[in-house]
């Protein structure tokens, strides 16, 4: 296997390295993938991203492959079934928040034509390159994540504090926070 220098946070195991090498920081413009990351990031609030990655396939199955058009139709029976699913994070508020976020997501799509157009509008449609030298240079929040978080909450989204929003921005490539020595930096 090729010996690559990566951001230090991902060196725990192959799952983390694969996520870092193939997804984290890649600009995402399609609504389906953006919604998937939004769901995963909201469940991650208060937990480690590694925990979410390990359960990602379970989340995918439980939430109909993150199909927001199906999720908006979830009734109480489906919610109760999700709360019994040991393969996901069984937090009642987060499960219900996923349903309300799907509804809010589709309202944003109606208003802007796509959720992607809306969310990328906060960065001028292109990634922000923060050029961190080392991990400690990477912020947990920024003025943009603060503004986006505030706007999402105003639109009815749940579990979208500025730290969650900034992590979502990193995951979907709205910001490039690969450190200077990381092979993905280039």
C-alpha cells in the first residue's frame, strides 16, 4: 500500500483513512449526497464522527438510502421502528429531527431550485481554502457556519448548530481543511 501523508485525525484505521482519502473535502453539489451528510452530521452532534461512519450503512438502510422524499412521509409507526433499530443512534429528537429536516430541505429546494444552490450560496458557489498548516489551525466554527446555522434554524432545521454546520461544510467540500502536508491538499 502506498505510504501517504494524511491529516492526522484520520489515521485511526482503514475506515477513517478511506473516508478521508475518498470523500472528506470533495465538493458535493448534488442534493441527495448533501442531504445524506446533513443527516449523518446531525446524528453526530455530541458523538464522534467515527461512531457515525461505523453505523453509516445501517443509517442508509434505516433511512431509505437518505431519500428525503420518502423520509418526509415517515409516520409514527416508522419513527417507532427507527427508535428500536440498534444499528443507528436511537435518539428520539434526532430521529424526529431528520423528518422535520427533510421537510425543511424540500422547502428550500422549492425556494432556490435546489438545496445545493442555497447552501453553496454561502461560499459564493466554490470551496473556501483555509490552508491550515496543522490540525490546531482548523476552526470548529466560522462566521459563515454561524450565518448558515442561523439561517437553517430560521427555516426550521434541527440539530444544525454552527459546529455541526461547519463539519458539514468540511465533509461536503465547502471548505478545504486538509493540512499543508496532506496528500489531499493538492
